C-alpha cells in the first residue's frame, strides 16, 4: 500500500481560483484532501468540487495556526501533509513520499521552489527554503500564532529533509506582494498587542535599522541583484515588511499608552 493512502492533505484556501486546480490536480493520488475555506468569493470552491477526494469545510479567519489545527481535526488519517493553495507538489515528491518508512516522531521537510511571475528565484532568502510539511498529528500540531505559524517541535522530534520539492507560486506582481506584506505585518502587530508582550516590542529606531539591514542582506549578501528588478523588488518589500512589523507594533504601543492616560 502506498503512503498516500494513509496521508490526509490539509489546505487552507481563500480566493485561490488561479492556482487551486493545479494544486489539487497534483494531489489526485491522495485519498483525502481537507480543504478549509476562509469564505472565498471567487470560483475556488466550484473548482475544488471537481475532485472526488476533496472534502470542503468553511470557517471565519481565526488565525493561521488555529485554522490549520481546525483543518487537521477534520482529517481521518493521523499522517498529515500540509500544502498551501498556491503550492504544487511535484511528481517526484509523491514518489519519494511513497518510499518513506514513516516514523511518528519525525517531521518531513520539503524543499520549496519560490516563483515570481514564472521565474524560480534562488536569492533574497527564497532559496534554499525547506518547509516542515509531513507529520503525524498524534505527535505534533501547529502553534496558535495569527501569522507565521509553525509546527511545535519537541525534544523527541526529528526533522528529515527530503530531496523532493514543492513549486510555490509566491507572486505574479508587485501588488500581491504589497497586499500580503501589509496583511501579515498588521496581523503580527495585532497578535503582539493582544498578548501585551513586554520586551521585543516595536520602536522606530529598530524599524529603520531593520529596514536597511534586511535590504542590504537580501539584495547584496543573498544575491538579489542577480535577478534584476525582481530581486530589487523582493529585497525592498522584505525590508519594508521588517520595517512595518516594528513600526506597527510601536504605533499600537503608543496608542495603548495614550488610552491608559
């Protein structure tokens, strides 16, 4: 029996009509796909219903970590493969997964190929990019972070890096990158504010320092310059993401201080 018969794929989705068919088509050999929809308003669900192995559920946005754990709870299998709706599992990856002797205490990481408008970018921190995606839900689950969620790693966990790859259609245009950057930095600041964390908050000097350091690192040290305007844009938006992460935290801190006074 192939491993794909005992693995449930979980996918969070919202308005992914451009990529969801290719994503699901690559997963036809898996018996169960849990698609947790965050109230899509495009043709995403109509496309997903074409696949017999897809089970569709819906939820309001409760944070990425909590949403992924909710999706996992619907899965019949203990083994979980987490895929994003803009990622394509390559055929060689399926072959390698089927040859694995799955160990409950192992988390299997896939190599992710990040694409900008059809071009694989091997710079700016986008490469190499290993992501922990195949795991047993009796051993681990996601933390409850609003954004940048991750699997919980215990002392008994072993990370196995596979040679297999995912294609990741990261972005097609600048506006998509800006929208994601703005959304993620706002969620991060909101989570920080809700937890009322003490140290590690935002400050404008730190925000400015992070902007210049991240741009220099991604464009020069991580070879963004090799990819022309695309490398420059990625480095610039990464730097802005770091800047606004700290600036938005600072803004919320100042507002909270004013409200207290």
